[in-house]
C-alpha cells in the first residue's frame, strides 16, 4: 500500500529512532493519527520544548536545563570523585541507586573506530582538563563491558595514570538472582575477576 505523503513522511521520521523498524514506525504513526489534535499538539510542543531547553552542562556534559547542571551545582556532592560514563542515560541509571555521592563526566560516546568515532570526537580532552584543574582523588570508569567500552576504558586509564589519581572500574558479572548455569563465559569470567573477600 502506498501511503499519502504526509503519513509516509511521519513513518520515515519515526524510523530514525534507534531500534525502530518499519512496522513499529507505522504503528506509532497511526497511533498519532488516532489521537485528538489537542494531544498531538501537546506532544509536538513537548518535543520542541525539550530540544530547545536541554543542553550539555559546561562542566560535566550531562544533559540539563540549567548550566552548570544540578549535580555540579550541589554542595552535597563530593567533587574529588568523578564517575566517567558514556551517556546521560548511564548517569541516570547510577543516580537511581542513591549510592554514588560524587560528580560525573559524560563522554557523550565511546571510542569506536568502526563507526569513525575517535578519542577527539568524545569529551576526553575536557576530562583531562578537569583532572589538571581540580583536586580529584579518584576516577571511576563506569563504561559498558562492550568492545568500545573496554577500548575507551583502557585508553582513559593510560591517560589518567600520569596524574597519580586512583582509577577504579565498576564491577561486572552476574546480576542478583541469576543462575550460574545460564550465564555466558564472558559474564562468568568478569564475575570471577571482580570477586572480593567476604
């Protein structure tokens, strides 16, 4: 079936989202078409407002509506400990634990030569500047255990070592409640690597 141009364009726009294929895009487009015009206008306005009023913090590069962001402004945060994450969504995941009380640095990506992303394309230079200018005692690397995350962690650790700052990495391994028999070899290896005395 050939869609009217306006619907085809809407479907194309939804397909630009990550992990959205043609069928999902079509479902979303038709859902929008079934909504009352007032709801569609509200939805469109919220998208535009989010885009206009959200930007990267000048200090940590977290997405925020204030500059510096709320975390960087907070007097209750330990500014001597920086947790390095790839994206704001990773920062949010850590914040939900209510366990971490330091500050962050959002790289806004990971080194990925296959995708044409090098060290100069993410916020590594800014991290090194923060380390040189501030009294940082520890850098926690909270990057995914993917090939890109491992490469970025290794690269960062080599750059940070000359500062004489403690470098740590979040542990990887088995999720709570998981059965050993269902874990893959890499997950089990990481769990053994990250073991601690009890």
